[in-house]
C-alpha cells in the first residue's frame, strides 16, 4: 500500500471513529477512563509544574507491573532531585547531598491528578462537564470542566488525551476565573513497560513513617478535631511530624472532599508565627491562636474554606493516644 | 542566506526582536524573497504545531499586489498635533486568541499580579471557564481584580515552608540548599 | 507588560505613523508582517485558499483606506483583524446572494466555522499534502533532542517568552533562543521536499 493511500485511510478512519466516539462520551466517562489509565498504563513525558508562583520542569515516569505501581519525577532544574512514589511512601533524593527524605502519603494516588473519592461521591460538591476539545502537546484532548457547587472549592479543568485517556494538562482557577495553578505535559508517551527504580526506606525505618489513615471520618482519639467543616470535607489522615528542626512535634490532620485537600497543623506557639489569612500562589492559609497552640489550615481552596476549618478546630483533652509520638 | 538573519526571523516570529532590528528585518524581506519565504516556512511550522493543520499562507506575490494597489490610493498627511497624540498614547495589548497560549501567558501575568478577592458567586468561574474554552479563538480568562489578601512571596518563613512541603508531595518547591522536614532521619544512600 | 510584545506593538505604531505621514512603503512592511495571519484568518471563513488570497488583499486595502481615522484605541493588529473578519463576512454575503442554493444565516460569521463543504475549497491533493506536511512536522519534532523539543513546545504551545522558558529550563536566554532556532531549522529541513 503506498504511503499516500495509507495516509488517506489513517486520516479518514481516525477522524471518523473519533467523531463517532465523541458523541457517546460524557465527562464522567472520560474521567473514569482517566482514573483507570493513570493507574494501569506505563507512560512517561516531560511535565511543567506551575504552583505557588514557581515554575518547574520535570521528567515524569509511571511504571506498573502486575498491580504494582511506581511514579517518578526527575527535576531538570536545580536543586536536582528525584521524587518517587511507591505505594503509600514518597521519597525524595537530592543529587547534591545524596540525602533522602521519606513521607507517608496513603491518601494520594498521583502526582498529577488526585481523586480520592468516586465521581459519584463528588457529585454533591462538583459539576463535571465536557466543554470541548483542544490539542495539548500536539495530542487531541477532551476538555473537562469541574465546577464547584459552593464557595469552598476552586474550579478545575482537565485536558484528557483522547486515545489513552491520560491527563495532559490540569488547571486550577479561583472564583474570578484567574489561573492559580497548572500542570502541563510538553510531551507524553505510552510505553509497553517501564523500569522500576529502587527507592524505599530500609526495613526498620518503615514503621516510623506510618501516620494514621482515617476511614469514614472516624477520628478515634486524636489531639484535635474539626467541627462544622464545609460540606464534604472530612478527615482522612493524621500524623505527628517533626518539623522546623525542632524536637517538638507538629500534629497534622488532612481534610479532603475527594478532590480538594486542606492540611491542618497544630503546634506550640512560636515567635515567627503569623496569624490571619495569607496566600502564596494558589495556596491560602489561615492561622489562629488556640490556647497554647497555633492552628493553621492550608490548601488550594478559597479563603472561606481554610478559615472555616481553622475556626472549627476543637482541642481534645490529653488522653492516651493511639499514635505514639516520634 | 546568512544564519544571523535566519535567527532573527525566528526571534521576530516570537516577538523577541527589538523594534529597530525588526524594522530592519522587514525591510530586508521586502527585497529578499528568500528571507520572506523562510518566514513563511517558519510560520507554517508554528501553525502546524498549534493547529494540527496546514497554514494557508499568502502567495509569493501578495505583498507586491497589495503595494501596487496602494500606489493608486491617496497619500496620507496627518498634522503634527495628531501625530504627537498618537505617539504618546499607550496601545493596549491585543487579546490573545489561542486558548493554549493564553493559559500560560496568564500564568506569567498572574504570578506578578495581586491575587483577586474571591467572589461569593462561583458562577463567575463557570462563565470564565466556558468563555475561555476550546475553540482556537476563545477569549482568555478575565483579568483578576486587586486582592485584599496579604500575599506571601518566596521565600516564606520556615514554618510556612515546612507546612507547604508537608501539604504537597511533589517537592517542586525545592530551592538550592533547602531540604524539607524529614519524617525519618535523613541519611545518605550510595 | 512584557518588553518583547511591547516591541512588536511599538513597531506597528511607528509604521502606522509613517504611513499617516505619507510613507506608503511603511505599509508594505505591515503587510509583510501580517500577510500570512490575515490570509489564514480569512480562509477560516471563506474556506477556499485561492479566494482567500483576494479577500485578504481586499482587507489590507480597506485597512489602508481606514488608516486615516485609526487613533490607536486598540493595537493595530486587533484593528486589522476586525477589518479582515468583516471583509470575509461581506464576501460570504455577496457570494450567498449569487448562490441561490445556500440557506445560511449570514448574520454571524462564526456559523461558517462549522459548516461543511462550501464550494471551491481544498482539493484532495492539497488535503493530502496538508496531512503529510503536518505529520512530517510532528515526526520531526519527536526526533528533536530533548532540550530543543521542550523549548519549542513551551514557546509554541504555551506561548511562554524566552525569559520564562529560560527560567523553566534553568538556562540563559541566549541558549533558549538558540534551541528554538535550531529546532525550527531541523523541522524546516525535513519540509524541503514538500514545500518547494
């Protein structure tokens, strides 16, 4: 078959089949396919992250083999580093010092787009719509709008590649429509297989990582809880962390509605603490003083959301904790 | 064709050539058809990348056709007063018409603008997103209004830095010499 | 406001002023700068590459005639763009009056974006050539070295300035300039047999 004839056939059959399929697909279908593709395909590419006013380019890899998954980001700019997700654990190795840090994040599934609830559960808080088609990184994509149903969440848009249903671009917008955050592939390739990288804590270290995943909002015995949080936000993870090179722990509670996450921190008051509402990039944070402690809520959510959560924090009486301090 | 000139065409296409050099380049293109053809080819490539189809370019004799017709038109002579008024006026930037390009251009602009005050009605967002969707001549997102929220700029204080790092797993906020909190003791791997 | 886009607008402003002071050759330079954009724009409505040349020429002539009253309320290209669209719309209206089979609402030119098959458009040969050229360009891009591909994609797809790309790629602006230029040259070299 000549090259010319092959071009004609590929051109007409591809446009014809895509056109027929387009009419049947809804936003929910596309996002469902996307969530599946994120977890089951081997793919790599170059990603530009624009977050909190900072621009960064990284190589991205997602490898999967018999249900085992690994995500990897390799920085192309200083500081050169490699971030790896293996299951619940995320590690970051810095090239200059060869130092490695580990973090336990059982509630996250992807560096790119994280849906921690089903789309049906998110229906109460967001509206999903297929708003059109665009090309990203020279690949045709569906444009999915995710619009919040109240003032406690930001709107998002996801560009989903038409053939493999992988996300090519994601964006977060504030209430006025201004772009707050963006993640975009400049190239993306699906592969039959990708190698895994050895990256994990040593055996003895693993136990010290674990925080406490919270199921069904059952917080059990925790140092604090959040009352009257905006609809849909519920606690999903708690950990006690060491921060700021201080020996005093910071209690960390993660609230999420399945798409928008807000982190809540409780620690002893410090001289450098700043109270009130502030923002950096897409992230708003609100701090107040509660007894001997400073409480801060932080997330890519409108100020109303972080403020509401912080003001809903109630300290629990000190009793024996299930989670031992580090 | 001199490589230096071709490089200038590349920069000119990207609006990265200073005005005087751009003027000089256009004047050269007026008499050098090879240069003009190179510009056409570069525009073809640029168009194909963004639009997945072929640029319908002007014919090689397009400029000369227009020029000969212009010769038959009256010549303008505008008084000095009006000329000064026009020269002093700030031209507004034309609206970008490519949604893909507009999105990241807005990124750069937003990074240097104040954050807007959140509107109570999120329907504005719906309108903004819908108006900026999809076709290649869609309008960009509306310009943000002045914010009343204090904006922190990098580097934020250590406490907030650590909070940000704990909140996001990507470690993309790393700076040279900055190592985030560690939940386990930091150690070196071979 | 980024300085590079100001340079482009400043150039347009200066050329318009020269035309208004009697220098017709300055208008040639504006035509050189915007000829392909305007022909492409007109073709989106007219959908006939051959007719688009004539309609686009007409748009430039109309713009020259209106230049005396141009006061810089908008950028020159924005103003020219509107004239080109109106010229294309008027052309379509006059064509529809000649073609009694057409039953189209001519009030909104955007209607023509979605209409199939107005007369006289792409020949099969041109369509094939179009597809082949686009595929050649895509293939050439895929074969580019990493740094050149990232640079040109950030420029073309994301509309980033050289300075922004330099920041993203952590390299000097001169390096970005060179990468984008070399990328274009590499792609262009693959197009030689198709475009000549």
